[in-house]
């Protein structure tokens, strides 16, 4: 089965939406195979978002993602990468995420869009190695 790296970002943790996100993952039929709450270091955050370095939102994004605890998880199942991105909805919670998705149901701002999910098998492998080096 395929694996994807999911982050329940600090905004969602602060709003007590960890359970809400995990319920949707499990209800879909995906399986949580690793789960940990932690505050991301700047080093891990910078590696995670390396592709966005130099973009106007990059500094704010790193500040935000390291500002408070998040929940990192490895989620497994058939087509887990695409399945979770469907659950999450588009990056902009108002313009792109459909109602019924996590971002569409709970988000208003692009930076505070509640969750992250790997966007390709290559990203998933890289991100799982970064967040869960022992897996
Ligand atoms: P993620 O990688 O977190 O799953 P994504 O793949 O939907 O999100 P990306 O384009 O990779 O979106 O952007 C990564 C993250 O950077 C977004 O989830 C969001 O938190 C933040 N971000 C992206 N674009 C903007 C923007 N224009 N303004 C503020 N924050 C942004």
C-alpha cells in the first residue's frame, strides 16, 4: 500500500481539530501507521518546505509551522497520497477547497489551512524520511 506524510498543522492543533482530522482519515479507510505530536524545529521545517524557499510567504510559513506543536503522521492505504489530498481540499481554503473537505469545512486563510499531505510518491518518501527517520 502507498504511504503519505500528513501534518496536522499548529492552527488545527490550536483549534482542537486533531480528532476531527484523524476521524476523516480513518473513516475514509486509510490507516494511521505512525503518529507524533511535536514542535517542529526550524531545520526540519526548512527541509520540509525547501521547494518554497525565496517565495514571499516562506518566512511567515516557517515562523507559523514552528510556532506551536503540530501532529505528524504517516498514513497508509491504496492511493493514500491522492486520497488524503482529496480529504484536505485545495490549498486556499476559500477559493480552492470544496465544502466537505477539511480545508473547505474549517479554513479561511491559505497559511492557516490546517493540514499538509505529500503531493507525490517522491515527496512522500522524502517527507516520511524527514519526519520519521526510524520508519
Ligand atoms: P501543503 O504542502 O502544506 O500540503 P499545498 O501543497 O496545498 O500545501 P503548497 O503550494 O505546497 O500547498 O504550499 C505549502 C503551504 O504554504 C500551504 O499549505 C500554505 O500553508 C502555505 N502557502 C502557500 N501559498 C501561500 C500563500 N500565497 N500565502 C500564504 N501561505 C501560503
